[in-house]
């Protein structure tokens, strides 16, 4: 396995760079024109597919609007050419801007409505496209298509034959470099967080609407570029080129190649472009074959061909690790030697909170306070309202009555994103970890709103991006060392065992240095060593001035950590006091621990 270790030591960008150079050299190698044309169409299709991958594969938002954006770019370039402006750079820029505008105009209402609205909006946009073009047939040529497009030029020089092939190749290569830079940046991680769960994204201070719109709008840019390149390829465009069949081809290519993959778009586009155009039978039954590709990619190939490739790489990595005698990455030990500082805990006050779901009252006038530098525990039997209360604090539920304040500032009525940005961080009963990212990146996601770096800086790798990335990694390394996961920084986060995923969630919360840390049954599933490490971390957070609210079923852990305990039953506070007071409270013993208090009193009497 030495060859594999040496191969994995190479920079990841080497392979796509070599392939890109090979594609650019094909015309010099005497490739037949028919093959060269198919490669050009493949590159154009790959641009459109990459836009869908951004919104679907990375942000988790299904939308078929790339076909309409593709048409917008094509007609923009075509009309500019007919008007006498044949410069390809100007056409590409104009096409990208127009496609972006179409993406924003269709994305904003669709995303505001939520659910499947964007998918439906983009679907009807494709169906209406031919009619819209027909309305302006004097300009667009209607269903007969747009003619009179002049050959493209570059700085006044005509682009013919191989020259235009190289223009297409360079545009495609540059776009995929841009997309790759976005995906491997903190913005790409935020997209994956959003895809995993909008609830998780909100709890980290990530605006769900803005991130979805960003992904959808960014996906419009390559579609617009592809449209401009397509219009100048045959110097003729018609509505049939952007019909529903093309939209399904784009979707099939995305699913088959791997929607959560940068270069999967190229693989899927190549299969669909070459497969559907090699014979008359393929073209005649293109919708049928496209549907088959969708089924194969969506059902039989989880994650598409890119997913298969990643699985192969993981298997080879494990074999190489075994050959070297290294430990399994999911079982490496860790330590919690890092000291915490800089926490500015905030006072959380819940006053007479009432919440009902239908006719069922989940909370009935709950009041509690959590102070900086202290651990406030919340216990109670299942169904007593503990997690409901946390969801109220985080803004996922609205209060029926009462108030929630953070250092005197009202939180009730705020969105989850605003609550998170106010300084409230939380873990979940079931660890919520995005797939496809490393442990280090999963922790860095907790800093997304607290340290800013623009998409442009990520694309161009500006100094501001590099400074932010270095700060992100430094802080992530620190909190990973704290929770004992520093040795697993490069492991896939979602593949960790349950206990380590819980500790990873704690690290993700700590990296933002929250004013209030909400821990929802975080000790569940942890082994004895992990519980001890968790207890040490919680003590350090409180000792550093942080405010900790601990919801936990491990009563002995609560007793050892808490400064103050609130016991809930039937949506109300049944007891409140120090650990010693709660441990001896008859109602807590009865309703929470299931102890027969009468029998206990009798035993104590006999003992005395």
C-alpha cells in the first residue's frame, strides 16, 4: 500500500489540473470534429450541472431553474451579437449578470414561501419559457429561434474552430476553480450544514433564507456562462434547446455524477452528453434513458459516481492505515488539557413561560434563571417539557405567555438565527453533524456568523480570507484538544461514534464562546472516560465565566456538576434548589427517580 500512501500525499488539485490540460490539448492531438463538438457540448452542459450541484447537492434545495438561466444567458449573448457586439468577454459578463438576475427574481419568492415552493416555481418557469419567448417574438424570433448571430470575437479578433474550443475550455476550467474554492471554504461548509438541517443552520446563526438564496444565485452564474457559450457555438438558438427535456438531463447528470461533488458535474455531463447523442435510438427515447439514469443515480448509487469514488478512497485509506499499523481514526484517544478564557457569560431569565400544542399544555408558567459562572441543571421525567423549554429559548417555538431575556434583552419573538447571534449555543438530543466534512470543518461551522469572510475573498483567496481561515483553524484545534478530539481533526465527522459526535457538538458550540451554553442530554451514549472529560469541560466553561444550562438524565452527573437544579414535572417546576436539596426532595424522588417515599421514610424510621 506504499503506492497509495504516496498518491494520497499528492495535492488534490493535481488530478483535475492534469485532466484540464489534457482537454485543452485535444485539438492539437488530431481529435475528429464530431468528438471535439461533443466535448464542447459536454463542457457547456457541465457548467449548467455545476450550478444545480451548488443548490441541490450542497445547499439541499431542489430547483430546476438552471434551464431558464441557461436560456437567459444564451438569448442575452445572442441579442448582443445581433446588435453588433460580438466580443465574447462582454457577452459572458452580460449573460452571467442577466442569469443572476433571473435567479434572484425567481429564487426570492420561491424561498420565502418555503417547502417545495422553489422547486415548483422553477418547474413552471421552464414550462412558461417558450410562451415568454413567443410573446417577444419580434426580438427573440419566438418558436422559430433567434438567427443572425455573428461569429464571436476576442478583442476584435475572430474566434473560429480551435480558438473557440479553447475559449470554452478556459471558461469551464476557471469556473470549476471558482466553485472548488467556494466549496472548500467556510461558505461550502455552511452550505452542507444547511443541507443537513435548516434547524442546525439556524442554531449556528446561519441565515437559512440567505444561504439558500446565495447557493441558488451562485448556481445561476455558470448557467448564464454556458448559455453565452452555447449561443456562439452554432450561431442559432431556439426554445427547444431549453425545454423540460433539457432540465431533466441536467438533473440526471447531477444525480448520476454526484450532486455533492465539484467534479461530479463533469462526469455526469459526459455520460449524458455522449450517451444520449451516439445513436438515433438514444435521441428518440432520450427522456426514457434520462429517467433510467435518474433511477440509477438516485437509488442504486448513493451519492452518484462521486460517492462510489469516495467510498473507494475511504476503503483504501483504511487498508493503508492497517498496513502501517496505525490506530483506527474513530478510536483515537484525546485529552482535555486546554484552559478556557474569554467567556462572557450572560444571564438567562425565563419568566412564567406558557406553551401549548393544540389542547396539550407543554409548559405551564415555568420560571428559571441561569447565571454566569454557574451550571444550572434542568431535570425531569420524559415529557416534562425540558427540551420544549430549550426550543423556546432558542426561538424554534414562540411563547404563548411569559418572557425570555438574555442580560435583560428580550429573546422571545426572535428568530433562531438572531437568538444564536445574540450568544446562545446548543447541542441536540440526537447529534446533528453534516455529512461529507471533516471534524475540523464541522467545528469551524460554529464560527460562521462570528467571523466574516466574503465569498469573493474565498474565490480569490484574498488576505482577509487567509487570515479568517487561519483564525478558524487555530480556534478549532484549541477546542478539539479541549474535548479530546484533536487526533481526529481530519476524520469524517458524521462517521464518528455517538459519544465522539456528542463531544464534537460541544466543541462546535464552544468555538463561538457563547454567552449561554445549552446542553441537551449531552452525556447520553458516552462511556465513562468521555463522561469524565465532559464534566471537566463543563466545569472549565463555568470557571471561565460561561453560563451553562444542562438538561440531563444522568442524575449523578447533575449532582456533581450543578450549582442549581430545576426539576420539571408535567410542564411545571416541581422543585428548585441546590443539589443537596433536590437529592432529598420527596417529590423529585417520587416522580423523577421512581422512589417510594413512604417506604423510604419507614426504612429510615426503622434504622433510627
